[in-house]
């Protein structure tokens, strides 16, 4: 073995103690760390693809589109917030109620807002009087909206020219006397609230008809300072037998009210109803069997929290003179000018904006499908549309 020279030993000693060696070693450690990290990242992404077959490896390492929200090329503008383009959507009730109950703290609208009336129809099947309603609505576009809550899976059969065409909302099954009807009421209100121009909300059935022309009804509702919800306590001492004492202390016996569920409310009240979960949950839990949530939830809620804003009457007329569980039904042979006039002027005196009025009912029920033709014949002469 060749003996090492003294100069070589001195050179090695100088290298061992030189700053260049330390710098080179640090660089080697950094490069090694980066290589190990990249190798781990590649292995991790490749392993992840095995659990998500919808993503190709080439798409992970060489993406064909940038990682950004797919908002499209059109910039969002104010109109996108004012009213929905389509009434059908994929929101759950929870999501819908959350979205619909949003209220701006800025009272002045940044657009020319023309208040509209939302006509909300609840039906299990056909709307036999849609031709009458179409005639009623004609010429007043921009002042109303239409919403239909029908049985799930049912498609309303109306021509494309009808104001009811493509105006069904996502629905769920309902059962008389159950909380499902309250859900449907809130669902209709929530969908209508998505249109920021809707100011008044009226609930109607497939057997309802208007007894005045559109302009009369529109002015009556838009200019009213009150909502129209029947909220009665006919026997405050004994109650109606449907109150459940387990609702206390949140809902007291003295606060319990009942009434017809064909209501009309202003926007601020509609928002409160949709947003409420506290009292709704109590009704869902305790209002069963002899208790009818659809007759008592909204009347009780308004009596407790917004009674001062309620006229405490309905604007939908029904004949309960036969004292049954359902109002009288009118067929084709019953339809006369006298019937319509008797509904309009039935001797009732009510209050409108705190003043006496003889115009108390704007709509009427219950009419059978065969009443359509004679009603159409009377519409232009008696109801003025």
C-alpha cells in the first residue's frame, strides 16, 4: 500500500473542517428530503385513485381544466337573487327554509320592486278550475306568481300557455290532520319567499275560485296593513279539547287557537312562519290524534307572537251552514249570479285596515269540477274578468 504524503493528510484535514463541506452536506440533505416528500405525495395520490375510480391518474398529474369553481363564463348579477329561474330544485326542506328565511337588513331595495301576490295551491291531483284562474290572471303578468304543491309524482296536466304550466314545486305526501300539512304550508311559503318581489301569500285549494277580478283582489291584499288568518278561541275556559298540556310552558292553554287553514299573510309574517322551529317542534311532538296541526299551528303561533298584525279572519268564504265536518259543495246546478252575489255581499261586516267594510271575502270554496262551465259563463258579467 502506498504511504500517504504529509501534504495529503493536511489537505484532508483542511477539507474536513472547511465550510464548503458543511454547505454540501446541507444541500444533500435538502435534496434527499424533497425527493422523499415528492415520492410520498405521488404514492399517496396514486393510492387515493384506487378508492375513487372516477378520477384518472392522468387527470391528477396533468389536469385538463384548472382547479376552480365551475361558475360558468357569465358573471352573476342581481337578477340571479331576485327570483328563481325554475321552481323545481334539489334542496331539502331544511335547506329551503334556511334559504327562504334570509332577510336583508337594508330596507331599501336596490331595484324597482313591484309587489306581487303569490297564489299558492295545495292539491293532491288536478286543478279543475285552472281555465277560470287563467282568465283571472290574464293581463296582469308581473303582479302575481303561482305555486302548486301536488302529490309527489303527479304532473299537472295543463297547456303550455297556462299560468300553471311548469309551476309545481318539490312536494311530499300529506295526510289530513297530521303535521305533514303544516310542512306543505311551510314548503309553499318558503318557495314563494325565494321571489323577493312576492309581498302577499294566499293559500288556496283546487276547489277555490275568485269572486272578484284580479285588480280588486290585488289592491285589497297589497294595501292591507294586516294578514288574514282565522285564529279563534271559541271557549277560552274549556278549550277545544285538542290542546295537549305537555306543550306547556312554551305554549300555554290560554294561548291555544284554531281556525281554517286557508290563510293569507304578508311577507314578514311568512318569513317568521318558515323560520320557526321552536314551536313547530312542539306541535310535531305533541299535536297528534285529537289534535290537528293544520288547524292550530299557524293560528296559535300568530296569536302568541304576531297577533297585532293579524285581522283574525279569513278571506276565503265557505258554507258551514250544514254543520258537518266539511263545508257545502256547489255543483253546476247551483251556479247562478245570485250565488256569487250572495258570497260577495252576505251581510257580514268586517274590518279592513281598522275600518268597517262589507267586502270580507275574496275567494270561495267548495266547488265541484262540473261547476267550471257555468262559472266561465258568469265570469265576464258577474266577476268582471
